[in-house]
């Protein structure tokens, strides 16, 4: 933590801005992976949804 005390305000802004890009890239990667899994297994997802829906109708 002593290293961060030595940084200027501008340098801290650069570090913080870099972290925003990292978290943004992680979020985009997770969303892409989620969409891929949904589309890749679409038939089973629809089947499971219909089975669940029918079980509530009974």
C-alpha cells in the first residue's frame, strides 16, 4: 500500500481507468459466454422450459 501513497493524483486516475477497462472486458466476456451457452443448447433449454411450464399448469 505504500506504493500507492507515492503516486500522484493523475497516476491514480490512470490506474483506476485501466481497471475500468479490465472489468468491462470481463463483463463482455461473461455475457458472450452466457449467450453462446444459451444458443448452443437452445433445444434442451426450450424443452426444459416447457416441462417446467407444464408442471405449474397441473
